[in-house]
């Protein structure tokens, strides 16, 4: 099994930042569906999907909204992003509410 290390996202306007400040956002880890393949571009593909509107991930919307941006592309192209855990920690997020 190959050890995957996700390549960080660096927006095309990261050098301009937000109000002149370069911002790097650190998440925890990615979760993926069983059918998805984990690759080193997983982070970049996820954010590109969010920007294009082909992926809807609440975490990325909440972060964007915190900075008071309305468009994903306008926000995510101004920041850098990586996860503290540089690979997927489990296949899917499963929460059990039963004791």
C-alpha cells in the first residue's frame, strides 16, 4: 500500500491574500467515499470541486463564510489550505447516536 501525502492547496491569488494578509487554513483530515481513490491531489481536487460547484462540503462553505465571502472562487483562490493529517483517516464519516 502506497503512503499518500496530500499536496496543499495554494490559491492563484495567495500572494495578494485577503486585505494584504496571506492566510493559511489548517484542517484536520479528509474523509472519502469508498468509491473515491485517495491520491496526492485529493485536497486540490476537493477545493477545485467546491469552487466549480461540483462538490458541496460544509466545512469549506463555513470557512468561506467566516471570512465574509459569498463566492468560493473569490475566497479559496486567495488562501492556502492543508490538513494536519495529510491523508484520509477513514473511508467515510460515520456517527452513531445509539449507546
